C-alpha cells in the first residue's frame, strides 16, 4: 500500500478542504482518505505543499479541431466551424488520418497535464472518426466518451434521406421558425431575445 500524507485534500462528495490529510492507495485505487495522519504501514510519500483533488472533466470538446484552432481567427463563428462550409470542415476533410490522430493524442496529453482526466468529444467523421479517436488515446490514462451526429445536413439538396415530415417539424416552431421583418431587425440590433 502507498500512503500520501500531509497533503491538502478536497475530500468527500462536497469537496471539503482538509489542510493536512492522507490518501491510502492499494492496487491503484484509493482505499481511504481523511484528515490527519494515516495509521497504515507501507510506503509513505510526503505531500507537503501539494493539493489533491478529483480530476477535472471536459464535458464538451471537439478534440480533432485542435489541428486548426487558430485558422480563421477573427472570422464569424459560422465561417470557422459551420459543418457544411466552415474552415473546420475543410481542414478535417483534407487532413491525413495519421496527422489527425497525432493531434488528438497531443491534445489528450495536454489535457492530462492540466488535470483533466475525462472528456466527452463530439466526434466528426462517423464510425471511422470514433475509431481514430479511440486509437489516438489508446494507452493514455484518460477516459473518453465519444459522441457523434448524423450528417443529414451536409448536403442541403439531398432531401431523400430525411424523414417525410422533416420540413413540417422545422416549420412548427423553435429556432427554425421564420421571423417577421420587424423581429429580424430587432435581432440584428441586439434587442431580440
């Protein structure tokens, strides 16, 4: 067993700060933690000056976008990341898989160095994109959840893959409803809510 002692610890579900505490680790898992000194025997590390807390979670990332995150800087958001005509789409489509994999792995290592131990990636490229991500982070001590989307919108003229009532659903309301001229002007001037 390994025990880290004298460390500042964020402890328990409420992450209460303990100025000097211990963490007992057995077989790679935390066995116990608390304030004060541990009564266990075995190897001990002095954690004086360190703060121990749970790993951070990046709950929304597009990790492959790291390949071109500064491209199109200063442009409108849709010019940078729009899934049909944005700079991001062009960069991802023209990049070699091995290069994307190296960028993804480098970004994952960078997250680990900053205390991020888990992330949820909004993966582009369908099943092949998910495989690329899994291969890139293989062997790293980071947890990854890969989320994806169906690319129905990538060809606006290709209506044959859409459900028959898709047009009706868009017209019924929500973000896609058509606004009056007055509402469009108000929105343009920042007063539309």
